[in-house]
C-alpha cells in the first residue's frame, strides 16, 4: 500500500516525493529518503498550434514559427531549473526520451543550449525587434503571451516564475495563469483556450510504441495540435510515417534508427520544449527493509515480494 503521507514510526511509503518534501525529510532523517536517479518523466512547455484556437492571428503566427519556438528554448536556463526548483534532483530536458532510457535515447542529442545571442538571432530572422525593453513583431505588436499550469504544484509554479524571468531577458512578457486541474484539462483537450502550457509528460513505457498516442497527428493527445484530419506540417507527416513504420517492425535496431530520427525532428522543430527530467525521489520508514527503489514506476513496490517489516 502506498500512502500520501509519511509519519515517523509507521510503515509508510511515498514513491513520488516533490523536491521540497524530499529536502524537508532529508533534513529530518536522511536515511528515510532516497534519490533513485533519473526517470522517464519530463516537464515540458508547448505552444497551442491549433489553427482553430481562439487566439489572435498575430500570436498564432509567432507560435507556428520554428524560429520563435527555438528562440524561447534558447532563452531558458535549464540548469537553473534543475538547481533551484529540484534542488539538483533533475537533469536538463532533451527530447521524447531522456538518457535514462539507455537503448532508445538518441545519443547524439543534447539539451537546447542557453544562448541569448542565438535566441535574438532567430527572432531577428522572423522580423522581431527590440523597442526599449519590449520585443515587438513586424507589425509592432508587443510579444506577450500566457502560460497555463496547474495550481497547487509548487515546482511548476516556481518553474513558471523562472521562465518568466528568463524570457524577460529577450523582451518577452510571460503571464502566468494557474488553474485547477479539471479546468486545465478542459482547455487543453476541449476548448483550446490557451496560448502555452507547462505540464509534465508521464511515461511509464520504455518502448516508443507507448507514445504513439502522443506523436500521431490524428491523436487527441497530440497536445500542440490534436485531432488533425491530415498532418498540418511536413515534419508532422514525417513523424507519423516514422512512428507507424517502426511500430510494424520486429528488429529493434531498425526501429531504433527510425525513432532516433523522430527524436531528431522533435529536437529540431521544438513542438515541445523539454525543460527537465525529474529524478525519482522516494521515502520509506526505517522499519521497512530491503527497499531498493527503481527510477521506473512503481518506484518502491517493483520488488514488493521481497519487502519485509522489522518489528520490535
């Protein structure tokens, strides 16, 4: 049984500690908490690319630009997110699979670099210019957009505040909107009434076939532009082709070559800005023995048949 609270003297487990909880418990009794290492779970930022979304046309033109998305990515200090928000218990995000997925991860990829000069170059190529401290597009609109995230998640709220500071360095004003989770899901999945979103991708499957509902453009979970009758862009069409083809093959090496290409396209086009990959932070009372947490879920209970309780 996994419980949501941890009390000294009782056999309680927590398989997914928030970073602040981990630090608090570590300060109280370091032996009860463990960092099991990098997980497959990532925190991501994406822009709403749905052409029918109730967003001003000029903002839509920003979001569909690869240069704009990459400029935002290059303005983000991922190392600081890991250090400040996760107290060092995270790694900068790279793409659909992190290095923790040793076979399927595309080893040639690195996190998008923090590079304000490159961000400004990409924005200038799209006609953006600085007017005082504000970035403006070709038509003089100040570059300002909102990000939605779920209320009551301190790590995401802190991350959003840090993104706000990072983007201010290139003249972009980011407005933070926190919503209860049902309202957040309604905007993402139904009304499409949002401009960008900060949320987590929870992946429990090592195999890329577990992500088909995310990458296929026709899927309702193709978050930046769901339920497409046909791929909106050539790169989405190529992802469709590659993901479908690899899912039909038995040779894992051939499949990996195809999914490496998918990861490269995602890195190049940045439909998701991968921010961090969280570590698995767990806690167990001292009386529970043989605890060997895994970075994969269920983090503590994967070896449940070998756990035992020491009684006095």
